[in-house]
C-alpha cells in the first residue's frame, strides 16, 4: 500500500500546475491517421524452426486514429487503434477490437514543470530499458503519472504507476500480471543533461518495479531495482554512445511457484558510428547482458524489461523478444555487430548489419556445460519515402546458428532459418485547425 500512497501523493500534485497563466488564448487541434500493413514470411523468426517444419506467412495491420489538442498550459491526446491479421475477423463482426492505445492529459507551468496522466508511451534514451516498441503492430503503452521539469539543459522525470485488474470492493491488492500490465507498481526517476559547449549528453535512470508474488487470498509484492546511465558524444562525423545498467532486489516471480530469486545482474553497451560522407555510415557495437551459470540460487541474468529489443539484438528477435527454450535458465547474451547504411538518395536508404551472438555464460543443459557460441545473423533493410507521409520498407534476414542454439532456443540449426517482410506505412495528418 505504501507505493499506492506514493502514487496518490503524486496525483495530488497534478492540480497544482493549473496556475500556468493562460495569456495565449490560441488553441490547436489536429487529427492524424495511420494504416500500416506488413506482410511477413517466417521460416525461423523468433524461434528456430525444426527440420521439416513449414514456413508461415501472413499480413498484419495497424489502423490508428489519433487526435491531439493544445493550448497554453494544457495538451491532450487520444489515440485509438485496431490491430490484427488480415482474415482474422469474420466479414460480419459484432465484436470489434478497437482499443485506446493512448489517452493522456498534460498540464504545464511557465517555469518548466509539467504533469502528464493517463495511458502513454514511455520512451527514454535509446529505448534499451523503456521503449515505444513501434515495430510491434500494437506498440507498447503504460498507465502512469509522469511529473517532470525541464529547461534548456536539464530534464527530470518521475514516473509513478499502480496497477489493478478491476475495481474492487475488498480483497486487498492482488494483481494478475499474466493478463494485463507486466508489473504491479513502478517508480522511475530519470534525469538527462545536455551540454551546451560540447556535443555531450548524459542520462541517469533508477527504476523500482513491484512484482505480484502472492495469491488471491493474500497479496505479496517483491521489488526489483534497475539503475544505470546512458552517455552520448558526437564530435564531428562520429556518433558515440555507451550504457551501463545494474539490477538488484528480487527477480520476476516464477509463474508456477510465485517464488522470486535474489538478483545481481548487469549489462553494458558501446556503439560507435562514423559518417564517411553524405551517403555512407559505418557502425560497430557490442552489447553484453549477464546470464546465469547454473551455480547457486541467485539470479544473475539481466532483464532488459520494456525496451525495444528488436532494435538491438538482431531483427529476427531470437533474444529477449522471445523466450529461451523451456528448462533453460537465461545464459545471457554477448552481441557483437558491424553494419553499414547507404543513403542512395534523399528518399532511399539501404542498411545491412552482421551480428555474432554468444552466451554470456556457458549454457547449462541438465548438468552438461555447453560452449558459448550461438551463431551469426545478417539483417538487410531498404526504406523508401514515397512522399512525406508514405513510406515503403522491406527487409530480409537469415540466421546461421550452431548446435548450442538448438539447446537454448530449440529448432535444428542445420535447417535454413530466414525471415522476410514488406511494409507500407501511410501516416498523414488529415486535419489541423488553429483558433
């Protein structure tokens, strides 16, 4: 209950920002629409396929309608979407699946303070820990209160969330995360500093997540902390980034036993990109996420939580966007990559990336310790801006896994594993008014 009380305290601060003077009576209202179909060919995406398994094909689609209102001191956004696969719904459908993916209001004062309340995207830094996951047809959203302050060089955000499955009259605060948001409560503090004299930026993050570890009869909460930093430095044609995060407290409970483990885990990342000329950019990077070694009862596997994993650990989403093989305790990941982007014209860009994956710790299968090497992945993509609000994208990837990949992810590494997709993103602003 103490974290619910903290949320209430933050909620009570919300009206305090209404003192922002309304000297400017100007109002703005805009409406935008998005239609984004994507056809996919999956022959080993997310999880390696077994020998003889047939490929899958489908077309998913996002249909989204967004409305936004702004005036001095107040802004609001409401966004509704229907997501699914072509043919999923009958022609005569009485049970529409339109959902509210964003619904928030933001109050701002003239001295830099603000409060934003409701269903919203939480996207920070490079989206490694908190990201919007726009690649996914549905995206990712949180129900939260965000309090903040910002000026020319500094940003400070406090994010508070407390989740329940339904309105209750009694029975405590038990929360079933399997059918709703993945956490019971969250308190996150994020700070960003942007230097003026040099192209340097630094962010600090502290997140405290509450997991439900009890029963319907008796709720019980366990807490895990994630803390770390993200740094950027962009001298000349270079774009350099680095990140380090550490996790402590209790791991997410095992769904079968609701037991949590003490956690001590970490991750680091370094990326260097160099713009050779107006057309070519070369990127190299290394990501390391700690894993379990089968010794002791402490969880040492880092959880990247609610980041946009598709952006970092290979486009085929073998790692962190999908689960390890049943019975495998996460051995972590070391991902070393090199890539190139070629801007053929102002409207056309091509990119290719090579990933070499290995486990952070020797994977344990029963009592057998395996080698760390998991395999290589090559990702290619082309983007074509047909017009300002219409973009065509296509990609092709393949994985050359090892026998250890079979052990930790399943499938058969000698079977060809590949994935291809084609997408059209149509996202016009269809109405704008100012008065």
